[in-house]
C-alpha cells in the first residue's frame, strides 16, 4: 500500500505489518475521514516492545456501523487472543493478538480529535488534519504544586501505615510517592513530556539521577521500606530546590516542612 510505504519505509516488523493490514481493511469500506497514529510510533521512539495507537476519524453518520466492524478490521491481521472495549477518551478497542502485539483502535469524530502529542497520518481524505497542532504533554505549574502538597499528605498516611506494621499498604504509598517524584523530575528535565512520568524517564535524565532512582527502588521491600521512603523524600526535597521560585512560593511549605521532618525522624 503506497501510503504505508511512504510512512514506514516498507518495514516488516510485526506492528507495522499489523498497521498495514488493518488500515488497508478499514480503507476498503470508505467509512472514515482520516486515519492516524499516536504514541511512540508517531514520535519515532518505538521499539520492538511498542504497542500501536491507531485513531479512525468517522462521521456521525458512519459511526455506528464502523463501531460494529472494529474487531473484523483488527482480525484481518490475525486472531485476537484478548480484547475489551473502553470509552475513556472515545470508543476504544484494547486488543492483544496471538503474537502478543498490543493494538488500540480508537474511534473519534472530527470535533473530538485529541490535540496532544505527535501524529503520523496514514489517510486524510479531506485534509482535516491540516489544522492539527500538537500540544505538549506538559504539566502545569499548578499541577506540580498540587503533586507536592499531595506528597506531603501521603507522608502522613505512610507514617500511620508504618506504625501499624501495615507494610503492604506502606509499599503502595511509597509507589504513589514515586510517581509524584517522577512527575517533578520530568518537569525539571523534560518539561514538554512531563505527563509521562516514569515512562522512559531513563532517556531524559542524568545517569546518576536514574541510578539514584534504581537504588531507592531496590529497597522498596517490607524490611527496608522506611529507608526507601526517606531516600525518596530526600530526593524530592533536593528537586524542590531546583523548581522556579514562583512555584516554591505557592507550595504549602509549612505543611511540607512538618511532614519532611516526620519522615526523617521516623524510626
């Protein structure tokens, strides 16, 4: 198929083979206005483990019939071993093929096209994607402030869990803190993709910082979880100092300092 060769250079990797076969089947029915990809493939960051995020833009007149044919389109590639339907952003089939390729097929109308991240166009009959303007996957300053305030509150919850010896819940709270820490780290080192948090964070931060994260996580066990939480809190404390003064001034510093002292003194 000519369009696919232009986009993918004729590669035969399984995800591109799936894209080629599924998009060809979709286009045969002439029900869509446009077809494009998002995610790591659209950003040219995919590897052999990447999934596929395909978006079909359908008119309201063709929506119902298209929705009934999605599994048929996808199984033109090969049988699905698992699939489920979601409707978070728009109707979506989350599918896994027999070769374990994860493939998500989204169905949207033109007015609902999500303006985030890069796209790679497969088909655009009436050039409706010409006005697409990528919005960065960045976190706002207000969101970072909220995350730091939540970090403070979660220390209080962690303290209670630790004293109760509820170590499973303490570990769960640690990982919530880890996610918040990753958002702050990403905001500092890779702001335009800061919403991605831990995902591929290793590519965008200094090696020594990445190894510090790994060292902390190696201690996230029932016997060492307090040590891990203290180290993670110390790391966040250092990162807060790197944030712009305008953000630091809006953090509930009194609450943060109180909780920071609690976790450092906890035994």
